[in-house]
C-alpha cells in the first residue's frame, strides 16, 4: 500500500545513520546525473534514480544456509516516488551476474534469469477453482448408461474427480504497481499480510553474503539495476521507517 513521503533530500537524509546519514543529508546532496547506489548502515542497498528512491533493497534472510537452487526467495523493497507524476513498476527481473542483466536488454531472455520474480499479495481474493469437466446433460447421461450396459464397460466411479493442476507460481508474474507522487510502496514479506516480491525457482544458489542482481522496470521505460545482498538475520529488530520527516540541520 502506498503511503506519503517527504522530499527527496530529506528522505535520503534520514534513511541512513551516522556516516551514511551525513553522506545523504540535505547539506551534502547534489544533483544526480546517473544512478546512485549506496550500501546503507542497515542490511539493504539504497538507490536513487531520477525521482525514484529505492531503499533497503535485499534478499530476505531465510537461514544461515541461505538459498539453494530451486528455492524461492523473497525480496525486501521500498520504492518512493519523489516526482510530480505517477510512476508504475511493471517488471522485476533477477540475474546471477551483472553481465547477465546487461545482456538481457529486452527482459525477454529467460535463459539469463536467476528465477522468475512474481508479485505475492496474501490478502488478494482467491478465485474459486473450476472443474476441468462439465456436468453431463440428461441425454448424455442416459446415453452413457445405456452404452455401458450394452458393452459391459465399467463407468467411472462417482468418487473420482479430475486432477486439479497446481499453479505454476505462488505469485503473479504480471507486475503492475502504481506509485502516486509523494508516495511510496513497501514490498516486504515481514509485514503481516503485506505484499512482496518473490524470486521463484532459483537457478543459482544464494548463500548468506552473496548478491543477486535485480532489474526494476518502470512504465516510462526507465530501469534501475541493483546488486541486492542476501539479507542478514533481523530477528528482534525494531520496525524501521524510511520516510519519516527529519528536522533541518542547523544553518540550513
């Protein structure tokens, strides 16, 4: 769910603590001409690209062993829109290396992906399952009974039901998330009933300390590529807020 945010420089100023906060404060922030990626004092990575502010980007911590090939790994993502027009996140792609990400110029070469990134919404309504077989009409039922009696063939038991196909993915591969001006979206599995992004069927192992390259694609054609660290155990940490108002430093 999108929430209100403050201006770009003030948001950056409070996103980090200590030296990181000083580096991103309103006093030191200048005009950015290219993607600015920083490792914050917290576990995730922060990226500024135009009016977009991406914060605390990381692969969620699962266990000390990390993730094995074939596992699914949740991503932690905050995206703030500091511009004056709505932006839309329309695609997210995961890669084992930066070279793979660069080679996939159209985001269409699945052989380069490190898994399929899907959108998971725990509160989304579940569509009722539909039977693969339609109920037979009265005529069809009678015909089938007579035919079975004449030929001696056995009719299927009423207890048998058609196999229900499992969905290919836990989440939805189609991603379309709108972010209004001066708002942000939080995609975080750690939030109760919160939406999040899930990399399904990993094609590469992700031990703790490794990186996963993730490309965020927006409706206006802009892209943000970042190396997400495999997260640290944050059990017991207090909730963090990245877009709270910050007081102006003296003299500014």
